[in-house]
């Protein structure tokens, strides 16, 4: 259980922060950058939810919770030491990726195949989902870069990859099942 009685601690005033295992890293560290961008992804979903209702809002709420799991996973280095931890570290599970895939498949059934690339936009919800898609892609790039330097749960990377796909399909759903997608017209302004 997390208890936050005091929001500022001053422990980061010199440019360092604590990871999930208690070790300290510079705030510009690759691991901190990766889980910080996951947090940013979560914030963009919060903005999208201002325009979502019903099943879409419920799905976005589940994803927000997953992203906290993902941040907890990424802030805990050295998976080899998980068994030694005082509390079992929270790691992303394949079931979370599978759920995203199943939801993508259901949403995609109502959509016509694409014949053009889509410009980010359309409805307010779609525009916010496109923003989330791009921020989650950045989080994925940072997580894959981190994985070249140190241990990263491969399911965490898969989740970010699938999340951007989920957001793309959900944005099409939010654009009247793709009927209101804003299509790219190559060379339109020449």
C-alpha cells in the first residue's frame, strides 16, 4: 500500500530520484526517462477520457491502470533479483497484452480497410487518442533503448507496442468507425 502524506520530500533536489528497489539514479537516466514517458502516456489518456463514454471510457480506465503497472515494472531494475525482494515486484503480464489484442480485434471488425494514411484528428476523442498513440510510441522507443543497456521485461515493451496499435484503431472508432477519418492526400499542397 502506498501512503503519501507529504508530496515534496526534497530528496530529488540534486537531480536524482529513487527507483523501485531503492537505488538512486539521475533524473535524466534512461530508465527514469522510459517510465516517465509511460506516465506522460497515461496523462494523455486522462485527456482523452474527457471525451470518452461507455465502453471506450472503461477500456481507457483499464489501460490507465495497466500503465501504472508498467511504470512500476520499469522503475524496478534487475529482474534477476525479483525473488530476493521484500515484496514481489509488479511485472507486466502477457494477459495484459492479450487483452489489448482482443479489444483491437473487436474494434477493427467494424472498420473498413484503410486505403490511405490517416492524419491525426477528426473528433476530439480521436485527436487525443492519436496523441496518446504517438506518446506511447516514444515510450516504446525509450524502453527498447533501455533494453539495449539493461534488463527490461519484454512484456512491457510488447504492451507499449500493442497500446499504440490499440490507440490507432480506437481513434478510427472515435471517428464514426472510420467514416470521419482525416485522410492524407499525398502532395495536396504542391
